[in-house]
C-alpha cells in the first residue's frame, strides 16, 4: 500500500494552519518594509492592511492545496519549492492577462508626458515589477513555513521503498 497525501488527512489541516502562518509572516514582512521606508499609516492605509491579512491567508490556503497534493514528504526544501512555485503562479498567471501583448501600444506614453520625462513607467513595466517584487517577498515566508511544517507535521514518513521491494520480490 503506497501512501498518498490526501486532503482528508489530518496532517493536511495542520499544513493549512502553517500556510496561514505564511500569510501572516508575509504581511509582517510587508509592514517592516513599509516602516523602513518611512511610510505613514493613515486610517485608509490601516484599513487596507487589515483587509490584506484575510486576502493573504486565502491566497496561501488556495496555493497550499496543490502543494500538499504534489508533495511526497521528502525534504522541507522540496516542500518550499512546490509552495513557492504554486504561490508565484497563482499571482503571476492572472497578471499576465493584464499584460499588453500588442507591441504597438505596449510602451506608449500618454500625450501629456513629454518624451524627455524619464520617470514614466509603462503598464507592462509595472506588472513586471509587481511580479518580481512578489516573487522576492515570497522567499522568506515560504522557507520558514516549509521548515516548520516538516518539523511539526511530517516528522517520520515511513520508508515505503522496503514495502515496495517486498511486494515486488514476493
């Protein structure tokens, strides 16, 4: 009998709790980055940050399902890799629909901005910056939660190679 990571497994719900921790760590990381750059928090900004926590937790909960199904219980770095891949893809794929694929209109400046103005960012450059920043911010929370998940949930995975060997050799 080969072990399969199922969604009905109790360890899956522990894993999802750890993934929610990933969302909290990412929010804290964003807050520290904002404070380091001297951001002032007004009532509107605080409301956005409060609403960002459930959105991040939902985002990681959704990306945690395929991660759990693909993960075989080997190493925590493999878990981090799968979680990073699915988390990055979950944001980057929808943003690709906002990307302007038409080469004629992709880098056009509005008419009210002169050609010598160097501080204009096109929509495509902005989407690329969001994707690159998101991919960079994901690294630390994903590594932390993957390591803690491996230590807490997947302590001892049974060695199924002996079981398979015994099934083959009879």
